[in-house]
C-alpha cells in the first residue's frame, strides 16, 4: 500500500503562504523517484485540478495568456523559495534543484531521510490514514530533539497519543502534570485546545531556588 495518497489534490489557501506549495512540489519530486518535476508539470497539476480556472473566475482576468504568465510567475517564486531551502538545509536537503525543476537525489543519506520524514509528518493530508505511524514517530523524534535542545534541568514529556501517563483532555493532562511541579491556569489555553488536547509535547523548566507549593 502506498503511503502517499491524494497527491492530485493541490494545496488550498492563500498563495502568499508559499511553504504549503513548496512542500507540495517537494512531495511530487519524492514520488517521481528521481524524475524531474518542472514548472510546466506543476502548472499542469493545478490546471487539471481546476485551481487555475477557479482563480480566473475570481479575478475576472480575461486573456488566457495573461493567466499563464501569472501562474508561471507564481510557480517560479515557489521554485525560488525551494532553492533557498536547498541553500539553508544544505547536506540535509534530499533534492537537486535547478531554476526550473527539482528531482530526488539518487543516493539518500540519513540526513536526507530525516528531512523527508519531517516533510511528510507536516503534510498529513497527503498520507493514508491506514498504517500511518508518522504522527507517533514524530512525537518520539520531537521528544528526543527537545531533550537535546533544552537544559538538563528541564523535563520533557509526550502529551500525545503515545503518553500512558497523561491521558484525556488537555485540562486533565495539565492537572496530572501539575503533580510534576507545573503551575498553570486553565484560561491560558483555548477552549478548543482544552477539549481536544492539542499538545503533543510539553516541557517544564524549574527555576533555581523554586519550590512548588
């Protein structure tokens, strides 16, 4: 069974939120298995999904040529953003990027696999719910990262589905955590977060000389 599904559903939302669209292009390159994904490929994806037609109706832009130019400019901007990612992440970046295309590298290192793992973990809409262990794995990886990033005096806990100590709504979890010297007020969290338990990880850093009451 394929892990990545629903890839034909292009990202929705405001076009200025470029990271969603850059992620989508990277996932396209991932499933293309070293074949390039070009600007025209991305353009055709959006055209087939009728996103371009919907945008045309919303803006009342008349000529087709102007529409193509507008979209090519937009997609070029996404590729520019992807090129920036390539520079920033350097050895961790698993794609080969050129001005008008992107492809998966032939040989993937562990660093590359970490990037791909985080890419897919943050784009669950394209992942099949059946046999998907990414959310649980992401909690574990995030806990390791948090423990290595924060001072040794800090305590880090999993608050998501993997936690066998903190269960129930967010309020119940926080109350349980209070036994570990955390002081909080329920109003500090939104009602939605309290009901759904929107915390996967939590960290407690005790100040020097602090005594719980």
